[in-house]
């Protein structure tokens, strides 16, 4: 059969009287606490999602992966290779040392043990056995036989007739009757003390236990029941208030979310799509891109001017050096008055006459 909870008895008037006020007061006190709790929980989740998780990945996960992949793995492979090489070397060295030890130490030692030490040890054992037998007999004659003889012949009879016999007579005829009398007196005293103890216990029960039981049954038990009822109702009220505050907090959160979306998010999106995006495209097409092209053209012209100036200075320096120290004249490499697509004129170059195609054809 299934275990079903026992049906609860009818609730008392105290329970019904304090239930609603307690729940109302607890609800008023718990709703702000629950809203603050939900706000802190949402902030903690946002902080973890936006700050702590990326920070953890950037400071711990990525450096750890890089360290493992770029440092620890090659280092481990190198250490493993070195360990295998060292292990192989130690194995070869151990086998060589073992062979040397067996050949130079173990075999000669076994031969010495078998041919020299074993016969020498057997002879030494026989000599030591004979010496030990003589010493054992000498020690027995000097230290064991005299005390044993003294105990058997002198001390034991003296102890038996001088102490044990009088002690047994004294125990039987004096100490035993005295002990019986003392035991009888002790029994009588114990009976008297037991009677006095029973009287004191009855008096203590009458003066202490009976009033304490009356106070417990008449005062403390109803008071404890009332305290239990109040505590249970407060606990139930806290549970109901916490759940109701959760519903209220979630409703407030959804309302704030709806307000933020309709008052901030949608206008901001409309302004971004309708105003800022076309303005940004116009600024990029009408201002930034022509400015970039002009800057590139100015930079190119400046670089060409600097290159022409450097070439002019270099040519003038060579001409001045030839004029000072002498030397073959510089060969004219042709007319370099003006090149196609360029407006610069080299230093010292004579402008070449321009040829007209119409005159040439005529």
C-alpha cells in the first residue's frame, strides 16, 4: 500500500487569527529584499558573462593552452627522449657493472666461502661449543647450585615454619571473625543509609518533581504549542511571501525590460538605421575617401620631389668633385630635359627641342 500523509487535524483559532496578519507583514518586508536579491543575481550573471568569463579565458585559459602547446608539450617530449636515452645508458651501465661484479666479486667470494670460510667456520663452531659447555658447567657450579641448595635446605623450611604457619593461624582465628563482624556492621549501615536516601528521594519528588511536572503540563506545554504554531505560521508566511515576491520581481523586471526596449532600444535603433548610417555613408564617400586620395597624391608628389632633390644634390656633388680633383668629363647620357609623364628637369641637362609630328610629316 502507498504511504499517504496523515490528514491534518482542524486548525485552532490561534492559527486562523495570526495567519493573515503575519503573511501581510512578512510580504511587505520580503518584497524589497527579494527584488534586491533578483537585481544582485542578474548583475552577477551579467558580470560573469561580460567580464569574468572573457577575463578568465584571456588571462588563464588562452595562456594555459599556449603554454601547454608551445612550452610544456615540447619540453615533455624532450624530457621523455632524454629520459629514454639516460635510461638506456643506465641499463647498459648496470649490465656492465653486474657482469663485472659477478665476474670479479661474486665468483671469487663464492670460491673463498666454499673452500676457506666454511671449513674454518665449522672448526670454530666446534671449538666454541666445547668452550660454551665448559663455561656453562662452571657458571652453574658457581652461581646456580649454591643459591638453590641454600633455598631448599635453609630458607624454605625457615619460611614455612617461621612465617606461613603462624600467618595461617592468625588469618583463620583472628582476621576472619573480625572481617565478618565488620561486614555485618557495614550491611546495617548501608541499610540505614538506603532508608534515609529513599526518604530524601520521596521528599525531593514531593517538593520538586511534582511542581515541575505541574508547571510543565499546565504552563510550558501550551506556551510551547503556541510558540510552535507562531513559528510554523511565520515560516509558511516567509515561504509564501518569498514566492510572491519572486512573481512581483519578475513582473517588475519584465516591465522594466519592455520600457527599456520601447523607450531606449527602438528609438536608438531607428536613429542608427535612419539617421546615423546614411550620414556615416555620406561622410565616408564625400569627405573621408576624397581626403584619403588627396593625402595619398600629396604623399606621392612629396616622395617624387624628395627623390629628385636627392638626385640633383648627388649629381652636383659629383660635378664639384671632378672640378676640384680633375677627371674625365661626365658623358652625356642623352637628353634628359623632360620625360613623359614627368615635369622634373635634371640638373645640368639641356632641354631638348620638342618635335612636332605635323612638321615631320610635312
